[in-house]
C-alpha cells in the first residue's frame, strides 16, 4: 500500500513551498524519522521528516522548484509497487505533515459514505515531532457555533506544550469528536465543520476506515502547525492576551502594549488591523482587584492518622512522553559519566563586572552554556548523534537547556549558540524558560538540539548525573557553587568550586574524548576572558 506525501503547510501563512534540498533519492530506503528534504517556506527553511517506512518511489517536486500546499511531494511504498494510478490522479490529499496512507481501490464497497459538499473533517494534528496522541485541554467553540477562518477552535496539549488550534475553514461546528480532557491518537476525528443543518451521520464513525473508501479527508490539520499562540502580557491583573503572530510583531515594532488593545478577531483575538488602527491614548489606571480572592487555593487532602491513604494522578501527555523517551535513552544508549571540579572564583568576579553594565544580566548558567558552545566547536565528536549506519557530526551548535515545569521537563533550544554573546544567551534563556513555564513554547523551539545542559545548582544540588536527551550524545549536569577550603599555590584558602558531570553515549564518545572536552570546558569557565578570544 503506497503512501502519498504532500507539500505540508509549515507555517500559518504558507501557501506554497520550495524544495531546497532532497536528502533522499528515488530508490532509497526510508525509515520512520529520516529527513526526506529541506523545504523553504515563507518564514524559514525546515527539515521535513518521514513518518513512514519504505522505498522512495517517486519525487513530485524537484530541487529548487515551488508548488502549492497539498501538491504531490513524494510517494513511499514497497519496492516495485505500481503507483501509476496515484500519479494519474495526481494524488490530491489534505495537508499532512506525515504521509497519508492511500489504500488500493477496493472492488465494490457497499454503503460507502460520501462527505457532503462544504463539510470539512478536522483531525487531531501532529504538533511536535514526538507527538503520537493529543489531549483537548479546552474547547473554545461548541457544537452549533459559527466558525470563521482564523478562529481558535480549541487548546490542545501535546507532549511538549499546550497550543491554540486555529480553524482554516469557515462554517458551523457540527460535531466534536474528542471531549475536553480526553486524549486521542494523531489523525483521530477532532471536529467536523460545514453548513448549518448538514446531515453528517456516519462520517465520524467511518472516517479513515478501509470499508468506507468514499469517506475521503477534506481537511487534515496534521501539518498545519498553528503558529498562533496565547501571548501572556504582564499586567496588573494578569490578563491573558490573545494575539496573532503578525499582530505581536507589529506591536513589538511600534512599541504598543497589547494589553491596551481590544481584539476584533475570534474570541477577542488581536489581529493585524487592530494594531495598525490603534492610536495611543492617555493611560488609564487599572482597577484594583483583590488577588487573594481571585486566586484559588488547592484543597488540602485530609489524611487520618494511622490510615493508609493513596491518591492517583492521571499522567499528562508530557509525563508519558518523558517516561517513554528517558527509558528508551537509558536502555538503548550505553551511558557513562565523567566528573570534574572547576574553580568559580574568576567566573564570579567576571560576572560581577559584566552585570555592572546597564541593562545586562548574565547568570552562571549562561556562562556555562557559552563555555559549552565554544568547547563543542573544539571537540565536535561530543556534538554528534548515533545512527545504525553512521555517526553524524554536527558542526553547528544548538544547545538545549533543561527547564523544569509543573508537569515535568522541557528542553527549549538555543540555536547557533556558539555565535551568541553572553548577554544574548542570557536573554534567550530567560525568554525560553519563561514561556516554557507558561506552556507557550512552539514545537520548533524544542527541536534540533545537538547538546544539552541541565542545572540543579539553584536547588543546592552539588552533583548529579542526567539521562542523555537523545538524539544527543551527551548532556552536562551542573551543580551548585560551593564555598570551601581549597589548595592554591601550596596554601589552604577559601575558594568557590562547582561540580560538572558529563553523561556520554559510549557508542559515539570514547572516554578520552569526553575527558578532553571537560578539560577544555574547565579552561573556559575558570578563565572567562578566554571565551572572548
């Protein structure tokens, strides 16, 4: 059964894409997770990953050529499989980031159900590379509501973030397939939109099933990574501000506080015209609110003395993915750990001088990240990943920074960290960490790391070992700075030290290679001026 892959919608404004580079050619074996091509959108050039395995049978868009979203990009199937029928039809498909399996035409399908004109079937989108199921956190529309193009239908919780899901069609919400709080696999029927009063009997039950070949997808949101997220603006009353990405960018350029605008989009969302038509007026004093009355407190569990009391907490999607990915990493990658102690006296002096500059704030963790980026350029084998047939050496440095959130752990990525200054790293980490804690990170901000840094020093943890964040080959664990007696120049003096532990994948990094990396890292941290060379 051949699989058709269409040109995906990789941004909210993308109408066509250009194939910058094909990384596979016709006849190549494709595994799930392989990068097929690099696709240039209106905003960026992105890697396009295969979610299917097989042989690349056909390339529909050659390198350098452009085509509209939903155009035939490629076909994957079994070696020697006849795909002439798919090529003749042109394989029209809905926009899907992963390939949609196209079944061989059945002989005669009794009672086949067709989708009425104007009806759109919307499925659970794949909003991150590791997402297999999604949870509907909140429905912002109910059955019977009018839906306009651009309206926010629901908030969907993935394994990495909670994101708004935007409608790309207009009509009436006829059906909700996944209730609030429920989870479902990617491609499950999420909703149906169409003209009011349309009979949709049997569509949801038979959608995607082989016995209902006439039920063809008219819209799939898998590749439509909605870039519209909730921007939470700091105001006195902590009001959440809904705004489109373009509106936020224009407001930022004009220095406009979005909390002062009244949105005209769906659910009060601020759109481009709202910002462009806004005129600055005299500030109005915000009414006083009693935050103590509005802030709910979690009920306390009463535990009688001498009784056994247990409580079950439902696992979130994030917790499930953390369990799965870390178990896979620990049991597939042979871990070993290297530990080194570094002096922080010079780093502390340098940080004091740097932070004396107005509008500059650098943390010790920022200095460690900068040192890691420079050390990785000198020891590229640490900046690698394991594949069955080859080891990939990354000559770009994208450092992931582990951030603890309420439901677990996320790893936003600082791209091209080696080219960033200390102040840029500090600002980037604060921005990513802040949005991580409020679940406002976009999926592409958590992808593509080549090395990871995890810091528990702020909790007083002196030393610990981390599990590698695959596909990285190493992760650095950073402990607390400890004041203690040390020997310097033959004398016992009071000094400040910090423990660093490097967990390595022995398949890609030998012990001596890891040790040399730590020596270079130690040199940079103990002598921060060397990071300016």
